[in-house]
């Protein structure tokens, strides 16, 4: 596989980490990778193995799993190693609320200077709060942004202001309601043992109108920003 440049892995069920580890060792020139999961969990090791393929320009993770065990730190480490990504999409459906926050968005924008297209499922509960990750400069390369968000939060204007400040050149913003695989039911592992799970979390859905309102605020503030730049006003 050393000359492989583009690959689609559809429906990884079990031992997906082993497959990705072999891939990272044997495909040093791979540029475009899409993985469609159908498995129990997607882990931090998954991202660690993928980050070893430093030739990647496009990475898409899709499909579904029961547990999505990745966090902001793992996204930060992934994008530090894959700094030349032009497209990153992590939209795996799973049971539960997103573990990724706006810090994942900031990490991608900070680490990937060439990113043009970004699709993430994140929790924007604290979108308006100060972040430990800071941007020295806004991302000028990002053009297409999709955020599947949840659970609901109140400071939509602040979130929109942050988005406009962080990625002012986005021309195709799409902010959607985060949808879960199904309503709450007890989870079991491979041996039939019931797992503890937060019932309230799985039943908590994003406010239906908030995603649309956030998109509208983003577009409005972006237009005002562009108008100010044209007229020279502050």
C-alpha cells in the first residue's frame, strides 16, 4: 500500500484500531481518508493512529458507534500532527451528548493554517466563556463550516460573535441541531453487562430554534463586519 493516496473504509465494526494502526504504518503517502464506523466505540487511540499519517490533507470520520471516547485534547494533538489538513470532518453519530467543545474548534483553527472545510459535532454550552486555547490570528483559509451543536445554551449572540472573529471568511456556515441515535435505553457491553449511563444526558436535545438563530446571527454579524471593513468604520 505505499503508493495509496485515497482510501474509503466503509463499515468498520471491530478491531478498527488495528486496521488504522496498520494503515498508519503502511501508507505514508495517503492524502484522502474517509472512515465510516459501525462499531462499539471510537477511541482516542483511533485519532492517535490517524495522526501518524502525516501526509493526510483530508480526513472524514462518519458512521455510528455507541461510545465516542474522544475529547478536546485528542483533537488538539491530532491537528498538531496533521497541520496541513484542508478538510476535517468528525460527524460520527453516537449515544450521548458531544464531548467536544469550542476548544476543539479553536484547536483546529490554531493548528491548521490551511484548513478550508471543517465539520464538527460539539457542545456549545460554554461557548461564551473564555477558552484556554487562544488564537494569535483568525483563520483566513476556512470557507465552509458545519457545527452540529448541543445541548442548548443562552448566549447565542456571544457564540456568533466568537465565530465571526475566529473565522471571518466563512461563506457557507451551517449550524445544526445535534441529533442522537435514539432515545435513552440501558446500554450493554459485549458480555451483556448493563453499563451506567446518564439518562438525562441522552434525552437532552438541542433547542430546535437555537441552531437556526445562531446561523442567522453569524450571517448578520459577518455582513456588519464586512460593511465596516468597506466603509472604514470601527
